[in-house]
C-alpha cells in the first residue's frame, strides 16, 4: 500500500511517518467513530466495554463496544478486515485524524507482515503488538516488521 504521492516512502525515508502521513477519509471516519463512541458512552461503559472494531477498508465501525478483542473479532465477517481499538489506552478515542491515519497504517503493516491482532480461540485474545510511544521506537518496530 503506497501512502505517499511520490513513492513508498516519505521525505524522511519512512514507510509510515506520523508527520507526513496523509489524512484520508478512512482516517477521518475512524476518528469520528471513536469520538462518537466517547459522546454516546460514558467513562464507566467505555472501561467495561473497551474494544471497538474499525474496518480497515474504509474506517467505519459498527458502533458497538465489546468486552474484549476476541468478542469484537467474533462479531466481524473476518478478523483481518478490522483493527481493534481499545479505549483502555486512549479513553477519549483518537486525539486527531492524523493519529487515526498512523494507527490504521500501522495495523495494516502488521497484518501485511503476518501478525494477527486477535486470536478468538485464546482466553485473553492472544499475543498482541504494542504500539510504540516514541517515534524512534515506532521506526524500530517497523524495521522489525520488515516494512522499512
């Protein structure tokens, strides 16, 4: 998947760059879905049902909150068609549409590298990748995924 208008990498030489990533309709829809969920569901409900499935194809969501990732995956047509956002780490949803764009690109890169975000057969949802906090950690993890 090419994110940038002039090739596979941004001006910084990264395949996924928080500063350069284009904000598309998919990212805006994902941002809107999490924002709407924070408006429609109180803090206690978001902490009790923290997971939301966001379709990678267009950024839409079914609007449902789920108790865990395995349950969220079970209610989708196919596990890898969605990314599973958790309000535990970000209780108010995505901070910006750019944040949503970077997260969706990161999940897509992980799926393309053969990782799974959810294992419905395991009690706790299986092994999961953790989104790095710093730009340096983010870049290092992308290299390990084979995407840089």
